[in-house]
């Protein structure tokens, strides 16, 4: 029951109501089903001994009233009864089909809704959340784990409830229509057998379920790494290494799945022997009691029909239970993530820009990353005047990226405050501040789409402003290249991750993207470090085009020629601000700056 509650918790409020309605339908269909089955034994008795009608007050009453329908003989009455039972059975089968369709549709649609809630939940997490988890892990949960949980938990959970009701009803019928002692014995044997088997393999199912989860994560991670680094893999000729690394977790994942199905199917043959053996024992017992063959024919038909329905129902209950326990690790994982998403507050309506015309101030900033006691930033105090061009420099590990992420509003300081003009940046106005920012990272992500779509990143084609695209491209020194050298102009497909373009061209697309929304602050985070000297000069030339655009520019760099013409340069060392001033001033006064210039 505990694990069923966890499955139920994966559903939102509306889905829970739908699930309860579906369970009500299953219960109603089961009632119809059982009435149809229960009517078989009396009907067979009537066929063998029609005189029962004359000795039963209810039957004689209905027989007499049936004359209204033109029924004038016992045979016609029996035919009408048989036809009624047939209609009842066909109706129950039809209702069962409709309910099965509704159940399957409900379950399959949960793959859509749960994966969407996970996708939404992940995207709305703070930036720091993504520093400790991989994209492969998110993809695995959204696509693979949701599919597993839906197919092996939600669908099988519905089957478990449905077939449990059927089994219970059939066992009650056995108890009512047969010798209670023998029926109790059959019920106890069946229940004992399944319970013993289930609890014997329960721990195995949990173990291989967690193995499946871990190895599924590994195979996603290895595949993501391989295709992300395909150029390096091809150059090094290490395809076989990655194939071998992928093969082991993929093999364990597949073995875990196949073993779970093998365990799920195991008892059926034994149960068939027990159930039909029990039916034979019941018939032999009736013969020993002196019942004639004619008397036990209805019982034989009834028991065979019960066995025909009970065996698959019992097997489905067992199968569903084993699959649910096999999926326990995935259910736990999705539950944990979905519960952590419940406090997410999504932005509604338009996000307007926070006023920015005076300065950016960082006041007594301290920061350390989760699970780390080392301070990445210590007592940072600095002011960046609006419309200036400033540089932030330092050796690797000095805290440049962390400081940048705090200015971007991606990280929240543990102590201290980011202030824009006179407005402290907090969670309620962070998005209004970010609306002012254009950001050019060192590693540029380009979608396998047109140049226009990559500049207006994330917008629908119908919402792209072509004029703004060209204006941004001109400032970024990209427009002439697009118009003169590309056959499809701005509709040219760049290839996956911009593989058809040079590093400088990708960088200029990134600058045009950063300019598209007319930002008041542009941050270049090591944006030219991977470029050759000639291309770097071209990109810096594009940046210089913006000096007269009333834009504040922050250059993050470790190569000092990039920040040579900045109004002020801030020097970081081991998370501390150790110097600030112009390039000329620092070259004369700062030992740390001099060491950086030698790198």
C-alpha cells in the first residue's frame, strides 16, 4: 500500500480525481462481470433440470409474467434466460473493453503530464541546482524513467486494482457456490503460494530495480558524453573505448528488465496445476458424496469458467505487484524531484526591465558553493558605473566566473548584496534585472537552426523581428558575412552546435544574440579566449562598435590585451578583490596584475 501511495502522489489534483473515477468504473464493471459469472451455475442447473422452475417461487413468477413477451413454454423461457445471460456477459465484456481503453489512455497521458511537470520543474530550478547535476540525468528522468514508471507502475497499478477486485469476487463466488471448507482450503493455498513467492523475490526485485536505475543513468551519461565530444573521439580513434564503457551498463540495464519479466511470469504454470487440480478434487469430492454425473455437470461448467477467469486474474495481480516493486527506485526518484518542485513560483505576465542608469554595486559579497567550505568570494566590494567599460581579470580559480554569475543574478550571495542603482536585487525582482542583460559566454550554444533563429534565440519564427536581427548583426560585424557569403542569408542552417561556422562567426552570432533584446548591460565571459589573434581583433572590434550605444560593458578575461582599453579593471586573486584601476595604473602598482600579464 505504501508504494501505491507513492504512485498516487505522482499525480496532480485533477489526475487524482480522474484516477478515483476510473477506479469507480472498474468496480462497476467488476460487479457486472461477477453477476454474469454467478448466473452460469443456476442456469446450467435449469438446463439439466427444468422442473426447478416450477418449484421456485421467483422463477415461476417470472415465467408467468414472461407470457407478455409471447413466451409460452419452458424451452422458450430457458432460451430467454440464456439470451439474457449472454447479453449480460457481452455487456460486461464490452464495458471491460471501454474501461481498459480509458485506463490505458489515462496511464499513457500521464507520461505526457509527468514528463512535462518534470521538464518545467527542472527549468525553473535556480542556476546553482544545475551545477551538481548533469543534462544526461535530466533527460534520463524525463524520457526513460517516466516511461518506465508509467508502464510498470501506473498501468500495472490500475491492473493490480482491477484484477484484485476480480480475484476477490471470484473467490467469494467459489465460497458461496461450493463446499465452504474446500473453498477455504483452495483460497488459502492460492494466497499462501503467491504470498510466499512474492515475499521471496521482493528484495531481489528492489535490488535489480536500483541496478536498472543506476545503469540507466550511466548509459545516458556515457552516450551524452560520447556524442558531445565526437570530434575528440574521432581524432583520438577511441570509439571502442566508449563502446565498451557503454556496453556494460546497457547490458546490466537490459538484464535487469528481462529478469524482472521472468520473475513476473514464473508462477503461472504452478498456479494452473493448483487451480485445475483443485477443481478436479472438488468434482471428485462431489462424486464421493454420491452426486450423480448429471447433478455435477453445472458445477463442472462453473468451476471451469471460474478457473478460466481466475488464473489470468491472479497472474495479473502477481505480475503487476512485481513490476511495481521493480519500478520502486524510479518511483522514489520521480517523487523526490516532483515534491521538491512544489514550491516553484513561475513568473506570470510580462517581465519589464529594472531601471539601470547609475551603477552596479557589490557590497560585502561572500559566496561558497554547496558541499564546499572554501569561500569562492570573500568580502567583495566594488562599483561599476553605468555606461562604462570595465574588466574583471584573474588567474584560473580566482573567482571571476562566480562573480559574474552573481552579477547575472544566477547565484545568490551567502552574505552581502547586489545593488542596481538603489535597488537591492532579491528573488522578487531578479528577473526584472536580468531583462537588462546580454551575455556572451566562452562556450557558445547554437541550435541546429537558421542564423536568424539563433540570434533571436528561443523565439517562435512568427515573433522574430527581422529588422532587429539585422541591426544586431551589423553591430556584431556579422551582417556583411551573412549577406555576401551565405546563399540562404539569415535563413542559412548553422548545423548542430554551429559546426558549419568558424569560431569567430559563432562568437559574432552570440554577440548579435546578446544585442537582440537591446540590453543595458553586456557581459563577455572569456568570450575571446578560444579565438586566434586575428579573429579576436575582429570580435573586439565588434565590441568597440557598442561603446557609443549607451551600454555598460563588462569584460571577463585572463588575457590582458582584451581589457587594455577598459575604463577600470578589477583584479581577483583567490576569491578576493586585490586591486583595481586602469591598465596603466595596475601595470605599475599590482604584482598580481603583472603576473597575469605574463601568462
